C-alpha cells in the first residue's frame, strides 16, 4: 500500500512537468485501474492526438535509419568483395623459368608485376570511393536525425500532414540527391544530379586504366602464345630424338610398326563400317566430324589449316570435292600422308610429294564419278600425321550448291543434299558448319540444311571464314557480332569461331597463312571492339575445341555402338546355324584363298595322273581339220585327170601349195585346240578330294578357261613342225608292206567317211525316203521333191554314159543339162540349172568314191607288184601313195605335238593357271560373280561384323587404358 501511495504522488506531481502527456487531462481514477490496464505513454487517442502522430512518425524514421545504414555498409562491403574476387581470378602464373628461357621468363615476370600494381592501384581507388560514399551517407543520416528532432519539437503546434511534408523536404535537401541510398519509404525519387568535373576525370581515369589492363593482357596472351609455340617446337625435337633412339633397336622398331594409335584404330573402324554400310545398307552411329558448307565457302581451306598441310586440289571456282574425303589426323614425329589402300607415304614437307598427293586425290575423285555423274558416294580415306596435330576424324563433303550448271548432271544438287543429310543424320556426328563471312548472310544455303538436321545446335560448331575480307569490306560489325553470338542465322550451335584461312594466294604455305592469321587477330579492330572474343579466333583454338568435343562424344557413344554390334552378331550367327550347319562361314576372300589351292591341286593332279593318248587325239583332230581340204582341193581335182602321170603331177602341185599355206601353223593350232579340249574334259570329269562343294565349280571353270585362252605354244615348235611336214609330204616312198597296208587302210577309212558324208548331203537335198516318211512321220518339202525327181533323171543319164568318159569327175555338158530339164518339164517339174549341177557333182563324187573303194580292195595285196614295178595298167594304185604321204605327215606331226605337250606345254599351262587364279583374286567384281548366293552374303556380313566388333572392343580397351594412365599421372602429380 505504501508503494501504491508513492506512485500516486509521483503521477500527480508529474502533471506540472509533462503536460503534453495524455494523462494530464484525464480524470483521477483508482490506482488499481492503472495497474490493471497499462497503457503506452504515447498512444491514447484523446485530445493530444497531434502529439502522438509526430512521435510515431519519428519512431518509424529512426528504424529506417538503421536499415539504411546497414544496407549501405553491406553494399560497400559487397562491392569491395566483388572487385577482390575479380582481381583474384587473374591466374597466379608459376615460375616461368621452369618452362621458358631465362630472358622470356624475366620479361613475363615484369609484365605480370605491372598488371598486379595496376590492379592494386585500381583496388585502392575503388575502395576509397566506396568508403567516401559510406561516410557521406552517415553524415546525411545524422543531419536527418537532427532535423527530425527539431520537427518533433516544433510539432506541438503543427499537424501531422505538415510534419510529413517538412520531413520530405528535409530528405530532398539531403547531401546528395539521387544517391545510392534513396528513402523508398517516402516514395520520393530525386532526380540524378549532373556529373562534376572531378567525377568525370575520375571516371575517365578508370576507363583509361581498364583499357591499359586489357592491352596488357592481350600482349601477355600473344607473348604466352609465342612461348607455347617455341615450347612445342622444342617438344617436337625431343620427340624426334626419342624416336631415333627407339628406332636404333630392331625389337622396338618391330613393336612400334605393329602398334596403332587410338585414332588410327578408330579410323580403321570407320573405314570398315563405311564398307559394311555401303554393302548392306546399314548406318553406323560412331562420331565423326562432318564438314559442310556452301561451295567456295572455305571448307577445304579450314581442313588444310587444321591438318597443317595444303593437301587438297584447287579449282578456282570449279567444284573440286566430288566425293567424301575422310581425313584422319594423328600426332606423329613425321609430317606424312597416306591413302588407306596404298603403301606410299607422301612427305608433306616436300613440295613434289604435295603436288603428287593433290593430283592423286583429284584422280581418285574423278575415277569415282562414273556413268555421267558429278558427285560420288565412294569415300576416299586419307590419313595425315604430324607433330602437334589434334587427333580426330573429319569428313569433307561436296559443297552445297544453289544452281546446277550445264556441265553437271541434272541430279547433282539433290545428290549433294542427300549425301550431306546421310552424314549429318548420324546422331553422334559433329557438324562443322562453314560460312563465308565476306558474303551476305541471306545468301547462305547451308544454314537451313543444318538447322533442319540439328535444330537445337547440340552437335553443331559454326565457323565464320574470311573474316579479314569482311572487315576490309566495311561490313557492319554489329552483324558480325550477331553471327558469332548466334542471333542472326536461323540456327543454333555449341560454339562460334572466326578464322582466317588464306590471303587468296594459292602459292602461300601453311606457315605463311598461320602467321597472317595471328597478325590479323593481333591488330584486329573488331577484336578490340569486342565483336568477337579471343577464344573464338584462330584455327588452332578451333582445332582444339573440335578435337575435345570429338573425343568426348567418342567416349560417350563407342560402348553403345559395341553393344549394338554384339546384338547384330548374335542374330547373324543364329541365322547361319539354322541355314548352313554343315559349313564354316567363309567370306569371299577366304573362299578364294581356299579355292586357289584347291584348283591347282585338282586340275594339275588330273592332268598328270590321267593316261591321255595325246597322239591319237591329235591325229583325229588333224584329220578332221585336213580332210575337207584334201578331198576337195587335192584328191577330187587330181581325179579329173585323164591319165595317171597327170594325176600324180596334180597331186604334187597341190601338196606343194598346201605346204606353202602355213601348214605347220595349222598343225600347231590343231594340236593346241586338241589339248584345250582334252583339258576341259579332264577338269569336268576329275573328282575333287573329299566331299564335293559346288561353290568352287564356277571359279574353277573360269580359271581353267582363262588359262587355256592365255596359253601359247613355244615359238620353236613351228620350226620343228615345218621340217616334219615338208619331209613327210615330199616322201612318196613306201618301204614295207606294213606301211602299204596302213596306207590302204587309211585310204579306205577316208573313203568311207567321205562317202557317208556325200550320202548325207544327197539325203538332205532329196528328203526322207518312203520308209522314213511312213515309219518316222517325216514329210517332204517342195524343193526336196523337185531335187528327188532331178536326181532320178541324173542317175538315168549316168547309166547311159557309163564308162564312156573316164575319169568319173567331169562337169555336166550343156546338152546333157538341157536334156535333163526337158525330161523334167514333161513331168511338169521346173528345176533350176544350179540345182541340177549341184546334184550331178554329188552323184558323180559318190560314184567315184564307190569305184575308189573297189580299187582300194584290189590294191590291198598289190605291194609286191608295186615294189617290183609290175602293176598292170588297169590296176591304178597311185591313190595309195597320196594317202600314205598324208598319213605320214599327220602321224609324225601328232607324235611331235604330243611329246611337246608332255614335256613343256603342261607346265606352261600350270603357270598360266596360277596367273589366272591370281588375277581372279584381284578382280573384286569377278569374285562377287563367282562366289554368289545367300550363303556367301551371310558369311560376308558375319565376318565383317566380327571384325568390326573385335577392333571396336580393342579400341574401347585402349581408351580405358589411356584414361587410367592419365588419371594415374594426375594423381602422381598431385
């Protein structure tokens, strides 16, 4: 109670001290009410309400003070930290003496010290600027507090609205209008004051220091690049020295020659897949860099700068890239180039080899274009090695054209589009889009094609060429900047590069072009203006970026491709087991290698083991060849003589004429034909060892035919045959009765054959007889019926003539011819004179041969009388001498040819057969003809898939080992 009473007294006494309090005008109330309902000193809305509004406003403004102060301090600290972070991002270059010569290292240290000094001075300037702003803000807040205090004291006689207006005026009259600390709670934004001369000077000084720092960085970048180039040159020299040391050992040289780098393995896999795709219409998804662009956009020049060699031909506006060229770049000690199917190495440092290389590429391109086409799909594979080359595989495609000229095929444009699409549709292919920077963007044809294939730009790299020409032509820099930022063309890309690939001079070397490119970008106004960034320039940066992206995609996709090939291999093996379980899968190459040995063994064993009577075969062939000439030109001509001496004279003359008509060459030709015929029969009838596989029959037959066609007899055989033929025909002596009997037998055999031939010809002229017509249902033609009637009349004429005219061979006289025709006209048969003469000749020869057969029987036992010279005049055996001479010639020639076949011609045929088999192996189209069918096609696919799968697994293992080695080295370095 005592405490409550004292509180009452204090409250009553305080009325005279603080009359603006709300309780000073209130009625006296019990103390318990005051204790139960505590009220704030300023908050009761009674008569003193204007005092309460001013106090509340002052309280809120004091809270804003702390917020503004904290925000100012935080902003300043954040600004300082941001600059320190930017300054710390400058790389801490290590000791340059570890990498560069001493002079270069000192120069780099001095440059770096100057940059750090400017950075420190710049940091102090900015820090001082921030602290100055904070101090000015604190001073302004203190002034604001004082102003608010005076406003509160004066607020007893003013309303709240007037106070708020005064406070706003106070904020407006602050130390810096529009400063970085606005009073947002009062919703009053002050206008920004104009810059003072001092502030402009400071800002200009800061911009000048920034430009100097940028120039210093550029100079440092150029110096570092030159130092890197020198270091790479020293590295190449060290590599060459190491290679020379390794080459000194034969074992190490053998190991190095047999090993392959990963890029070489990958290129070989791509070549195999390309062949597999073209043969079986499939598409692989392994990464490759596809170079596309408009014609004359600089695609080939970009490839040459990346390969660091001028390896492609120039066309001066003409289309030169007529087929896809797959270029495999790899690091190596020597600068060489080699085609996949060639063993020649082209020295890229030798101008003559470079000319030969360009000529060979052009010839291969033109050879691949067949059938009137302008562009081919056949891939030309070329590998290029050199120090410092980035490892990758690029495919240079024909340039996109807008118009088909008169010298091109009509489908050239569509073919180029389809060829480019087929390569770019590979989801793992990197598209290197080349655009000419010196022409208007609206004239580009390739950008629409690339955007249609890769609309998101996930695997496209854009390259702007001829940027130096674009700058000289006063092209709008803003358009170039838009191009390199991807805002002008309707396409997206992973990266954008600007390169210079030449000065328009064909004779410039790669070193000259590289020096020109570096000099251009060093002094480029576009680079200084920020149109393109330094990392977007030079083909070297482009090469590194493309190679890095290429190998990333290779590592990401090669295992998936391996799994796909494994599934395809399993399907093919299952199909083979179901269709050809008895055979081992062999492709055309393996079938040929097996048939190569099989053909030689089967053919030659059959020829050497078969007991061929070459003499008899050749004799029969010679007689078939000489028989028509002997009868028509020698025997029948001599038989027309009226006396025996005249008969013998005509025989001697005709035989001499026969010899002079290269009779020895005719004998040689007949013997060769007889040998070839017998060889064909032997090969056709010869059984193969083991089970017969019909797949080799076609190639065996082709090889034998090719060898027989190429086979030629020795030239010395002609001279020997000439001597034999002359001596045999000139010798008309018969020394023994055996020879006489053989001659008579040969004469009779020849007569019988010729008589059978004449009867057959007469039968063809007159048609079938009565028995044949009724028994075999044969009919007679009208001309045959006429010939039959004429033959009957001629037979009557022959009987009437009888033996009045001797010999029997003479032509029909005109009177006899007219008599025959009149007799036929009486029978109402009209016949031509030629038919009558032809029938009469056949009839008289037939009768002559019949008479000769009788004389041959009579002369069989007349050798004794011939030897004694006591033959009767009626006994005419001069025919025996003729046929004896002919038989002797045929017999001696046959034995000579048979002996030559056994001694030398079989071996010569073996050599020709071996050559023919080898030539068949070189003819790929021929092998596809000889080895065809589902069995061969399935084996081809299975063999190629297995080969690709094996190489792909080896490549994956090599990549894994490289990655492990790299990680181990990095771990060791750490």
